[in-house]
């Protein structure tokens, strides 16, 4: 397929153009034994044990942004969802809904970054589907990814397992992804290089679990941000959560944009951060392991679980005040993933 071509309705019709797209672009990039069979589904070897399964759809606008694009975002997002179950991601499916007229060169870049993201995470894209819709019936490209993985033996993590005394560890700075998308969408220029934090976190999680650390809760604070994620945990565990504003890692440039535009970083999406709730006697070790990972250098203990105000989240401000952090109402930034 020529780089200057565009996607046509024929590419989604199941005929020669569809087969050419698959054989010339998709198969060489994602090549593995299961995908090469070109069957209706993939037959995969699965180790014995409990399985984690997740699916997500990506409609981010714009599809290209500083530090990534919709392709690696989709792979990393599903990898991380599986990892947050305390599992090792193994296989991913990819469904592409493409608007007629998308440049082939853009599609190739997206597929290449998906392949590289899968390689970085150590997963295989083993099955998928491509549909093409007429111009104006979508917005360039939407991607659905589903993934499966095997839960590590003896691991039991859930948003319902937070208990008073747990320390809350955040693996790095918040709101990077949402502000990067906003910057790309609106053409905003800043002195600082704001880019997405999209990254695979499964290797970080494996390192924590391999060290024998006890983890009660693992979550990635994507849509709705850290504030909404912690509210979900507080509600699910019937426990209270206290955050320390002075401990929250936020880049200066991100904080500046939020103040300028009236956004709260606590509610802006992240795509390469995790929240771990761990017993106090394991917190120091977990923090050390996260900080040793390339994606966890800015990790910090940001709060604790309490037996006060069950089901609610409170923030102790840097000036000594205290305010409730409610779940996000509405949507600050639509289509950020």
C-alpha cells in the first residue's frame, strides 16, 4: 500500500483491499503464530490459574499528541487495566474503526506504535478486526482493545480491600496526560515540554509482587483522575481516605496550566500512573521498588486510609485547611483517551 494513499470503504469490505491491508501492514507489524493463522479467533496457551480480562475503547482527540498517539495509548491502557488486577498481561485483541479518508501513512504510524507498545509490555496482539465507515461517520480512527492475563499466585487486589492504616502510594506526577491532550487539541504552546505519561505499568507491578509485598488495592487513575479513583476505592471499601496536598507530585507547568484554565489536577486523566494501597509495614519497600522503575521516579506516599468519614475522601491542604474531594461531576476534558 502506498504511503500517499488514504483508507477507502473497500478496506473494510472484506475483499482484496481488506486482505492487502492485513497482509501488507498489520500482519508484518504484529506477527505471531496465532495471528498468522488468520482464523476467526486466536487459540492461545494459558497457564493454569485465575484469569484477568478487560476491554476499553479509545476515541482520543487529536489522535497524535506529544509523546504518543491513539495506538500506543490503546495498548498501554489495556495492559495497565490487566496489571491493576494483579495479573501478568499476555494477549490483546485490537478492533479498528477507521473513517474513510484517513491517510495510510497515519494508519501505519499508529500500527507501528501499537506493535512497539506491545513489544515493550511483553504482550501479543493475537486477533482483531477492521471496519471502515463513510466520511463524517467517525473521527479519523477509534480503537477497541481487549486483553487477558493470568493473576499471580496468592495475589488478591481489589478496590474493596482498603483498610484503615493503609498507606497510599502514587507512582508519579498527576494530570500529565490530560494537559498534554488539551495542549495538542487547542494548539497551546508552553515553555515546558508537556507530554503524555502513557506507559506500560505491568513490569512495575510484577516487581512489587515478586518482592512479596502485600498489596490491597491497585488502580490506574485514568478518566476522572486521582480524585475520582480514590472516591471509588473509599466507597468500595467503606473506609475513609485522607490526602496530603503537600505530598502530591504535580509538575510546575501542569499546575500552571490548571490554575490558568481553572482545572483541578486531581480530576485530570493519567495514562501511566498507578495508585497502590498497602499496609504501613510494606509501604517503604513498595515505594522503593516503584521509584527504581523508569516510570516511577517521582513516586510518593500521598495519603492514608482512615476509619474516619467512611466512603469519603478529604484533602489536607498545604496551608493547614481541610476540604472534601468529591467524585468528578461532568467532564472537564472530553475525549482524552
